[in-house]
C-alpha cells in the first residue's frame, strides 16, 4: 500500500507545482501583451490627434482660401477644397 501512496503524492505535488508555474508564466506573458497593446493604443491615439490637428489646420487654410478667392477671383484655390 505504501508503494502506491508515495508515487501518487509525488504526482499530485508535481502537478500542483506545474499548475502554479504555468499560471505565473501565463500571467507574465499576458501582462506583457497588455502592456504592448496599451503602448500601441497610445501611439495610435497620438497619431490620430496629430492627424486631426493637421486636418483641422488644412481645413482652416482651405476655408480661408475659399473666402479669399471670392474677393480675388482666384477660383483655382477654391477647387482644391472640394
């Protein structure tokens, strides 16, 4: 009877250690992935903000160009905005 109990206890202990190590490894990998995803999301948002500011500045230029073209007769600039 004791010949069977020792391997069973050893197997259960090894299984428990393996589960704990696997859980910690998976947690570590997942945290790295989340960190890299947050970094990428921040980069994308910053690029979108820069593009929005650039687009806004471009639209301001286009609207001022359209307004100026109405007085100067320069309609070529107005055709850029359409």
